[in-house]
């Protein structure tokens, strides 16, 4: 016990060892919230207050759940396999698998990732002849997900105009389509679980009795449906409910756009009469200058629950700020700095490069690639989202549930087997008129279409039969061959990579069955367990159905179903597997909860960060500021910030002002690596500032970079790209490009509404602004 608790400060210790009542730990970044939560689980188990089965813990990502399980196995001599620790989606999936009948789902229901969801919606709109200009698929998808996140079925959504009424109808049709195909989207996993527990008293009671302790990390980012689900599980107002232990930081609430409601923190305090509210103010992650920056910045938000952070780590290095002339140069600077960190011995995977929008990563990736530096992009197109892998997964889905129309359509004619769009249209009509799946509609087809589609069904049936008794990795291998995917890519010029990815799936399956404890030889298709007959008593014990006191029935998934769920859930996770000796690239959103020795926050420009979509409302800017707070507090020892005068984004060159957030940081914590008034060349003589001298004395990579800039901007004209100018006729503008040297230089200038002009600099009467 001593060893478990001795690494905690007094407030952390108090939090870990609180009595079994609901509690809220409200604390800033890096103060040990996640550590407290994990240690509390271990402490509760070690002191025999609860068995591992009596714990439910919710993490924000699958990766965080894995980490928590690993930490727990290191702390306790127990087998953590099977513990209910996971994301809301992961845990709901498990609940629905266990009680699929009560949830009115087929045993082999499959999860749609957002890509599949969108294509299902598109297909549905087409089948119902809906004008997709008036009702774009994406808009409908947001509408549906938004309603589900609020816990609303179509019948419960209030529509105020004809457009909304139509959207509600389409939502209803969408749900029917999903039900017909046996598929559920991410939001549905939660809503279905909520409804299951809300309607089924005995089941609710069972889980309320079972989960004595429900622990939730990143509580500030729960949405209303998630909070209501927690309330059902904890049994508020009913006897025998468990205790909720919530940890969170209102300053890190960054998912409002997905329905997260930071108000859940105060709602929780009120609903559960929380007496135990503990604040942790000691930060163990970051050095002083970094922490000061975070504290100063977030102080500009008004609606805060109020707390501060301090550190004993000393001030450490200042935060380095760099103004680049372009995004390309920004990337070069990052590479130079990262290299010098690595030369000092910092491991590559301890260096993170953060950006506000995914689109920013391309330039950085390109530069890293050219420099030969290995990197991993979190949240990029990961294994399970690659096209060839999705095709293989679709075949596997058909092995498990042939009524999944999305899977059917993805591969019915891939690799091509002569099934044309016309045949598919006819099939779709037959399916619609009978209200059945495409697969089930095939026997109703006649003529040539009937023959070719029949051939596809035979292929699927044959593979299902052949793999009946096979373990998962074998099944995967057979399906890869039977589907002719391997041959198909083998004939492709650039197919080698794809084949490798497909073969990788056999390994993934092997690893999966081992990790999940299925046993390497377990048949992938678990025969349907002998379910209780209608009217027979079902007793629940530790999540396992026991019928009439007989042998427990593990109603959890077959290896194949479990593998397919894993693939979908992983595809939806914002974070890929970390590790690897590579630089870590990710959006600020997906950096939540993580920490690195060195962090680069890039693209700190108005319109980008804070993002233009949020800058219009004060609430939006506050959320961007919290996002910036999250970004800053990821760093342990070194923090870098950069912005550029010019950037290509979405095919446009933009000239941005530096982010307003710079004005909100403490000057003494910052070290500017580039002149704030750009160095210009006048008559061949470089004008240096006092700052410039300091920089050049500083030496090192800063020096090299500074030289690069002066070379780029110093073309002897007295003007520089990015500079704001004014012209008597055209008004105000920004120099976009300068050609030629002093005396014969021409500048391309963007005069906004007056358009783009090319002016001879020796003739045009330009004024500096
Ligand atoms: P975030 O808000 O970013 O999620 P957090 O509050 O969850 O942060 P943790 O990730 O739990 O913070 O802890 C931050 C770092 O501080 C971790 O490396 C953790 O191991 C370390 N840490 C936490 N508490 C202590 C302690 N008492 N002594 C030493 N190190 C600690
Ligand atoms: Mg944390």
C-alpha cells in the first residue's frame, strides 16, 4: 500500500483515498488528475473495497484506456483483462454486445465509422430521390449526430420549418436503414445504451449494483447524453447506486463543437450533492516559464471555475517564439530546432509538433520527409482507414453479417466481376420495395443481373462455409484469397504496399486474439450461445448471463465480431498508436492528456489559431484560448511557438497577422528568435535592431535561421514580401512577391478589392504602413 501511495502529494493522497461518495477533482493541466484516477482504482481494489469487476472507468481515447490498464497491472497483482475500462464508445459497444437482444440489435451488429456513415447517408438520399443540394449528406449527418448526442430520436426532435421537418423525416429513414442493415454509428452506440438502461429496469439495477465505483477522466468534455448515461449507471436517486469519481479541468474543455458541455461539472456537483471537491494546484509536468505562459493566457477567460497552477521545477528555458516569412520556412525552422534538440539527446518521440487544423500538416510532413526525419501523424489516415484495408474489412463484415449494405456495396463489384451500376440500381429497388437488405434481395433478381449477383452471394456463402471452424487469423487469410483482393493488387503497378497492408491484417488478427485472450485456435465464428427461452429467468452476475443457475454464458463477442468492432472503434479514435522513434505530429485536439519534453505550437496566426470560424463570438475565442492552454501545457521542458507572414492554405495564399494570444503571454517568459520589426535592407546596408545583435550573439541554430531570413527578405529593394503598403490609387495592400534586384525590382501586390497589381518599385509611389 505504501508503495502505491507514497508518490502522491497531500491533496492527491486525499483524493485517492476519499470515502465511497461521489467526488469531483477539479484541477489544472499536469496536476496529476489521471494519475490520481488510476491510483484510486488500484487503491480501491487493493484495500478490498471493490473487486475489479465492480469498477467502471471512462477514458477519452482507446489509447488512454490501454495505458491505464498497463499501469494497473504494474501496480496490482491482478489480471486486468476484462475490466470495464475504456472510452464511452468502447464500453457501450460492450454493453450492447452483451445485451444485444434487449437492445433489439442483431448479435453481429457492426459499427459504422464516420466515413461509412456518410456513404450510407448519401446512398439513402439517392434512393429516396432527395435533392442533395438542398439536403447535403454532410449537413444531414451533423443533424442526425447532433440530435443523437442530445439523446433525441427523430420523433423527439422539434422541427420549426419545412426544411427541418424534412431533415427529421430523413433522420427517421436513416435509423430504419441502419436497423435493416444491422449497423450502428458512433452516436448510436451511446444512445442505444442509454435507451437500453433507461427502459430495462432489471438490467439497470444489475449494473447499478455491480459498478460500485464509476471513474471518469476528462469529465469537462462529456456531452449531455454521456452524463445522462452515467447517471443511469450510478443510479442517482435510486437505492444502491455507485459513486462517481470525476476528474476534469474546465480550462481544458475543447469539444463544445461536438456537444461537450462543461456545465456538466456544476450539474454533477448539484445533482450528486458533491461534498468532496478537491483542487490540485501543484503541476508536475512543466517548467516555470511554460506554466506562467499557460496561467497568463487562460486568465483572459472570464467564465472559469477558478484555480491556479504552480511548479517546483524552476523557471527553465524561455518559450521560444519565431516569426517565419512563409509556411515553408516555418517548417525548415522546426526541423532545425528539432535536430538540435535531438543532438542534445532528446528522443524523437518526445518532440511533438502541434497544429490547429489538419490541413497545416502537409507542408511540415513534406519538409520532414525531405529531411529524412521519421514522423508519425496522429489522427491521420491510419491502418484501418486505408482503402485496401477497408475492402478487406468489408468482406469480413459480410462473413459476420451479410446484411450490412455498406459492406456489400463496397465490395460487390470490387475486384470487378461485371456487376454494373444498373444491376445495383435494380437490386436497390427490390430491397427498398421489400424492406430488406441488398443481400437478401439478390434472389429476387432475374436475368443477367440475377446471375452475376448470385455469383457474388455464392462467393460469400462459400467463404462462410469454408471458414466455419477456422480461427480468426486463418479466416482472414482465406477471405483475402477468396475475395481475390490479393490477386487484384498483385496486378497493380503500385500494389506492393497494399498487398503488404493486407497481409499485415493476418498479423493484426493474430495479435488481437492473443491480446484479447480468445486463444489462438478459437473458432472465429462463435456459434450463437444457447439463449434463454422467452420467460426463462436470466440472472446477471458480473456482466455474464447465467440462466437458471446453470453455466455462465459469456455473451460477449465472437473473435470475428470483436475484431471488427476493434477496427471501427480504432478508426474513430483521434489517436493512433504512439511510441516509435519518430517525431509526433498532431492537432491540438488530439494532444489532450498527453505530454512531451518539447512541443512546437505552429501557425499561431489570426484566422488560424484562433480559428476564423470561432473568432466571431466571444465564446468561440474563449474555446480557442482553452485549446491554446491545452497546447502550451503539453510541454515539459521546451516550448516553441511560430507564426508566418505568408501561408498557403486550401489553395490560397494568406497573409496573416500574428495571433492575439501572443499579447496575452508574459513578456518575460518569451524569447523572440526573429526580429519583430522585420529586418530590411536599405541601400545594401542591413538595418539591425538592438534585438538582432542579441540574437546573433546567441549563436546556435537561432543564428542560422536568422541569417536565412535576412537573406530571403533582403533583396536590396527596401521592401519585403508580406509588408503592408499604401498606394494613392489602389489603396492598402500587401506585397506578395518581389522580382528583380535593387533598381529594377517589380512587386506583385494584393490590393484586396482593387485586385492584384504588378508595380515597378522605382516608379510606383508606395508608402509603408
Ligand atoms: P492533463 O490535464 O493534461 O490530463 P493530468 O492532470 O491528468 O494532466 P497527469 O498526466 O496525471 O496530469 O500527470 C502529469 C505528470 O505529472 C505525469 O507525468 C505524472 O506522472 C506526473 N505526476 C503527477 N503527480 C505526481 C507526483 N505526486 N509526483 C511526481 N510526479 C507526478
Ligand atoms: Mg489527464
